[in-house]
């Protein structure tokens, strides 16, 4: 069986094929040496071509053999809404035409393509290299007609990776074209939100969550410490102080997912294995924050946000360190939120809209403003955890690391991401680009299993 992967990237399509069929693709083509190096060490039986995909003749690769399955994931950068109003590159937007070239030259039995949802709006660019609004979708329809002209039936849908078992909410457009008179099959979802009736009845499994992707043993430096203090304590070099927008996102996330929620995501220090000597009364209330776009933050009990090549390394873990309060006499001073709450319990409305400074004249601050400078980390706020009062005594932040991002995308733990064939070292930037450009293996596996019915499947682990 001859299977090809164009624009291999981090290898998500190939990994999905391996898991669905029990073997890796016959060949893979990508212009990036780093992407090919990572792909080659994980799929050693695949023939690799590190080249511009337009410069690799289909007939030369296939040597006259029929192609059973061809998958492709053209660069989506210049289609994505994340590009905003910036000028587009016609060369990058035209990469999808190589699929038509393969259809014309070797007529693969089955073709699958993945891209951002905006791929359907593919149209001509104006003199300013920006899409012409009243002609959006024009080129996409012409591209589809070209496939149909070569005898292909073409369908497309948007699929969310978390519906098929990946712990990420990444939604992408998937397109299937086939010329063998067999029906195009769209696999049913296997997962759904925990509140879904089908999950409660056992028909579907609950969505996997971002929390299972986190390595809780990694240090999460305080946002209140200087760069020098962080380096001395953890050996980590911090490039620059946190931006005002980042502080606002942290503050808003702390309000939303720690202070005001009745069920914050809690990890005990004894669970993480990093602070057991501090006693069982300390814990982490954690959430994720994004450092770009319009999204602010996210609970760890939901699937991880979409990982992109440009923003894959801009997702941070916020660990709000909390400590169970001792005693019940909290006080009543209006200047101290702890003392505005009676011993009978805490009222979220009283303390849930600001982060409080417990020194000097500070009486509190709206969480939509940057966090204040804090000189003492004894008490910074108040939160209820299942009815029990806790003090916020620190807030830590670190970026998600490549392995965590690959877990969220749905790659197995055994997938090699830090080195290529021959021991080539892959930088953190290269790893993040690879995962951001990759297809989640879970929907890829589901699509291949549903549509490749003519081979005896030996499912890989």
C-alpha cells in the first residue's frame, strides 16, 4: 500500500496513519530540515524528501506505483484569522494547488487535507496583498472544481480534536476527496463534554482535559520576583518583565478561575512532589493563560486551547499558591477583606472582585488592572475551596513546554521531539513550530480508519 504525507510538519497525519493502519506512510515531503528530522526519527521506515513540495515530481516519487492515500496539510498561516489584517503571501496561499497536481499526475485513490476553517474563504488578493472581500471563497471553489474535474468526489467538514480523544479544542477544516466510487465516511465523535447526556449514559467518553498534559514538577516562578531572583532560585533566564496585558490576563483569570469560582482546579503540593515539607495545608489553584489574541484564560478542566505555530509557545500555566487559613476569627475591618467576613463563612461578592494588598495603605484593586507590586507574599487574597477559606500567598507563571504542547495535541509520550536522525538537536523553537504546524493524530486516525477499508488493519499501539 502506497501512502504519502505532504507538508509533514510535526508528523500528526503520519502518526494518525500509523495508529490507524499499523504502519507509517511510504513517503513524506516537507521543506523544513527540522520538521523532516523529527519526522524521520519517529517514522524511520518512511522515505523522506526535504524539498519544496512543488519541486518533487509525483511520478518520480511513486515510480509508477498506484497511490492509495495522500494526506496534506498546506501552510495555513496566510488563511488564519490570527493573521489579522496583515498582508498575505500569494505563494503560501497557493500551496494547496500541489494537491491538484498530484491528483492530475498520479490520481491517488483517496486524498485527505487539513487546514484552518478560513481555508474555505480562499480568494484572490488585491493590490495591497489583502483578500478582496467580495471575492472571498472564489479560489477555494475553483480548487474544488479542479479536483472534481479529475474524477473526485469532494466533501469537507469542521472537526474538533477533543471530540475524537485529543485533550485540545483545536478545530480544523478537513476535506476528503476520493475517486474509487466508495462513499466518503465521516467518523462519529467518541468524546463530548462531561455534561452531555451521552457521556452520562456511557455512550461517549468525556473530553480529556488540559490538566493531564501539565508537568506539575516543573518550577513555576512567582510573577512578583525579579529576573535575577528567578535565575538564582531556578536557574531560569527571563527575557523581560511581564507586559501590562499579561498582568491583566493573569488578574482576570485569577478572578474568574480562582476567586469567584466555587470549584477552582486544585493540586495539592503533596501531589506535585515539589513542596511536601511545607505541609498539607498548601495547594495550587491553576489555570491557563494565552499571551496573544482575544482569549484571556481557561480552566484546566477543559481541553487545552488550540496550539498554533505562532502561538504554540505563548500559552502559560498560572499556579496560584494558596494556603488554608487557620482559625475562624477573620475580623471585620473594612480596610482588610479578610476582616469583612464573619466566622460563619465567606461571601464571594465581598472579596471576589479584587486582589488585596496586605501591607501599607493598600486596600484592594480591581482585577482588570495590573497586579500591584507586592513586597510580602504572606497574604495576597482570599478564596473558597469547597467552602473552606484559603489565602492567596503567591502567583506563579511559566510557559507550557514543548512536551506539554505535544501531549495536548494528542501525540503519544513516546514521540521523540527534541532530536532528529543522527542525533540532530532540535531547539525549543523548532519543537514548538513542529507541534503548532501539526495535525492532531486523533481526528487523523479516525478519518483514516473510517475511509481506508480495503486493507487489513493491524492497529498500532
